[in-house]
């Protein structure tokens, strides 16, 4: 299970970083979202992976670390808000600057 | 009441900011001003009270009354209280200035300022690393809103870069948090400081990589060398009040570096002791060098002040790399001084450019300003303070800095860079000042759109600078007590 989770986190991070390095706001936004998914998964498993363990004491034999679950909830909420803000800002930038390049101008074609 | 003092600098701004969002205030300028004034003054009052109160001992505020390592704590000691006072002081300057123009244009401007104040104060007061992240996000999202205040092409472009960089920074911060939690099993800074001594050899490199990530994240906020690219553009494009209060933002990074790294990687942290000090020293010095180059290349006053912010950030970063008590004392005084001085300079530059009409803040010959005498004197005073010449606080700050690195292997490099940097500031500011104020075209500028609010904001910050000189002795004692209390073993975990 560890291997699968680690591979998923790695893949998400990989895609996220690749997309962030694109120079268009929409791709960058998708990249940031993927990166934050990866980060959220990473936080979620930072307390260790256990199967069949609840976060509430006394309900199951063993219990899972509840703190990362609380942390990841907070991180998800904040991530949503930030993405929403970024979407609005990107639309505004597209309107003001006339294109969706992150630097606000189309790069020159190489001659 | 006195027991809840520690949370008031966070609670007061957020309550007033939330009230300001009500539709009632969106259409009533006077009511909005009155309410925000009350908010800012009350916050300052609470912070000052807190700063006085913590002299009798560190206050731990347990949110929800969960016992110390399990719940979230606020830690109010001299260090955090001093920074909270500083942020409120700067915000009041910005608020006074904003009454001239910004708050009439945009009903929620003042609310955003108050949210920013809440985030900054929270970041200073929190004793929990995850909570630090949350407060970072609060201050960041308010700063995003403030940065695009006023709109315009260049501002949007600068804001887009700033937002994207900080979002990546937040992702890295979370990664670092998760790594640290997986190894240490705690996110309360003081508790982590104790657990870090019991790490096994195999865990060390994981914690090291997490600490490296944290260094990047805080370095991004503090505009440390490879991550400084956002600063000049953002500060140049932000509206003047926003630039003024942003003078606080790099200091949040410096403070977090100081607080977290001193606690986690103090002298008793075994193999991790002094983690990052050399990196901080070298990148700090290089940041000063880059800021010097930016200073020389500046064609307008705003860019000069932005480069000054970068230079003070570089100075503080390299001072963090020294890691001695004397250096920490110097760091605190210089932080306070440079925050207020650069904030005031941003306001003054706007006062100058308002009077020069179309010429704005470009360093070029123009006509005599309509209020030449007062503006000129204010510029001269602030320039003296920033360069570090007597009689203003910059002099005391710089002397402290120079003395603090004595005996450090980097001593002479640091002295050289710092003095060379000051020389550059001296040259650039004299050139700018003499061009703007003395090399005049015939005639007088007829633009006189200055309001008393603008002068009030500037006067408040200047008065605080003078206060820093007159109260230098008690302040230095306060800071000395703050650092010695801070570096005492098991400082926060012991409870009170």
C-alpha cells in the first residue's frame, strides 16, 4: 500500500510541476491544483498508513492518527479558496493583458 | 480580561474587519473610517498592553483549553509582542494615509487592511507550526487583494507572479509540515524543539530536508536571494499604502525564520544545531549585493525604496546567519527601524509624486514642488535614517549590527558588504534627492492635491522613528530581555 500511495503522490507532483512550468495561466492553475492534491495526500499519510483503524478512540481495536486528517481538511479548504482566487485573478489578467501568458506578453518567435 | 490579552491582537482586527464587510458600511464613508480607526487603535492598545504585560513572564494561551502539546497555543513573549506592536504601528501609518484616497475608492480596502493585520499578528503570536501556515495564508490572501487594489496592467501582472510564487510556496510549506510531523509527531514549535534532540540517525536527513524546505518557504517570504524576484515588481506596482504596509511582509519571513529555526535548531539540537546558518549568511550577503545593483539601476523613487526593502531583508538574513545573542538583539532593533523607515519612505515617495503631476516619481528635472520645504525636509530626514547617519534610529541600528558580528568568521565580509551597501544608499538617495529637489526647471508645480491625511500618515511614522531614538535605551533592554528569554532552554514548553 505504501508503494502505491508513494507512486501516486510522485506522479501527481510530477504532473503538477510539469504543468506549473508551462507559461499559460490555465496550465499553471491545473498544475497548482495537482500539486496541492499531491501535498494533501502526503499530509494525509504523514501519520502512518493503517488499515481498518478509526480516528475515534474506542470504536476500533487500533486507532489512526487523527491529527493529519484534521490538518488535511484545513489544507483542502485553504487550497480551494486560493485556487478560486487564482481563477478570478487569471481571468482578470487575461482581460487586462490581452493574453494568457504568465508574463502578460506573447514570447517572440525564434528566428 | 488580562488572561485573554494574548489573543486580542488577533481577535480585534478580525471582528472589526468582519463588521466592515457589512453592506451598511460599504456605502457610508464616515462610519467606515470611524469603525476602522477604532479597530486599528484598539489593536495597537492591546498590543502595547500585551508587550508590557509579558514583561512579567511568557504567556501561553491555550485555545479551547486543550493541554499544551495537544491543542493549539498562542505564545506571547517579549519577542512576539514587540513584533505585534510594530505591525500595528505601521498599519496605523498606512491607515491614516489611506484616508486621503484609497478608502473612498474601494469600500473593502480598510477591511482588507485589518485582515492583513490579523494575519500578521497571528503569524507572530502562534506557537504552532500548522497554525503559522494558516495565518500565513490569511495574510497572503489579504495581501493578494491589496496588491491588485487600484487595478491596471502592470499591477495585475506583478500580482499574478506574486500569487503564483506564494501558492507554490504554500505547497512546499505543507510538504515540510507533513515531513516534520511524520518524524517528530508534533507540530508545536517548542515541543518539536525538544523532540528533535531524540532523533535517530536515519531520521536526521528527513528532518534536514524538511528544514531545507522551510528555509525556502520563509526565504520566499523574506525575499532571500534566489527567491527575491517578486519583490521589486510587487513593491513598485502596489499602491503606496499597500507598499507601506508590505514593508512588514518580508519581516514576517524573517521572524518565522528566527522563531522556528532558533527553537528547532538551537545550540542543543545535536547534529542539527545551527542548521542553515551558513546558507542564510551567504544568501543574505548576496541579497545585499543584488539590492545594491538594483539601487544603482533604479530610474524612479519607487524602485529605489523597493531595493531598500530588499537590502534590509538581506542584512537581516545574514544577521540571522550569525546566530549569537548580540546579533539577535541587533536584528530586532534594526527590523523595527527598517520596517518603519521604508514604510514611511513609500508614503513620502507618493507625496512627492503627487506633487509632480505627470513626472510622478521619475528621477528627472521638474518644477519646484508646491510644498517643497516640508517635503524636502522629510526626505532628508528619512534618507538620513535609512542610510544610517546620526541623529536618527538608523545610526543606532547600524552600530549595533557592526558590533554584533565581531568575532564571527564572516565579520569582515559582512562589514564590507554592509558599509558598501550603505555607501550605495547614500549615493543613490543624494542623487535622487538633489535631482528632485534642487535641479529645478523654472516655475512652480501647481499640482496641490495633497490632503492632511497624507501628511498625518507620514508624520505618525516619522514620530515613531524619533521615538525609536529617544527610547533607544529601554527598547534595547527590552529586546535584550526578549532574546535572552527566547534562548533560555525549554522556553515555551514549561507552561506558566
